[in-house]
């Protein structure tokens, strides 16, 4: 009994390197506390933290050269009310690749590309 695996496996891993940028935008009453995101394909990342006094509710990273599978951002923020919003975006080659919006007072977001 033999199975031709190549016949059934059509998924290919994308090894292309893209220009990746991370963007965050919160409502005026949102405070971004911690951001961590991938900066290279060797496991490098950037960790950015802000105090509550900084009152940061928007953030845009530099542009990094990354393979799609290594693209990832993690954000912790707080909102002033249950209607506070935080939007996280991954921009790939100057186009929106993925977006997620969270609403509430505890605004944690994990976002990556497949």
C-alpha cells in the first residue's frame, strides 16, 4: 500500500521577504503599555513600554524585512471605559495585510500572519 504524498500536499511555505510595518491606534482614552514585535527572521524582536503618564494611544514601527511567517505583534493596553477601542494592523509591502480591533478596558491583542 503506497500513498503519493506530493499529490495531496499542495501547501507551500512562503519564503519571500516583505516590508513589514506594525501600527496601533487607540481611542483617545486608551493607554498603550507594552508592545513587542518581531524585527527579523532570526528571532529578533523589539520591546517597547510606556508609563501611564506617557498617554500613548498611537504607535507606528519602523519598516522591517521579514518573512510572512515571522510577522507577529503583541500589545497590552488599557482603556478608560468599556467602549474604548484599540486597533492593531500589520502592513505588508505598504498594504494592509491583517487588522484586529478590540473594545473594552483590558486591551490585549496578539496578531500575526500565517
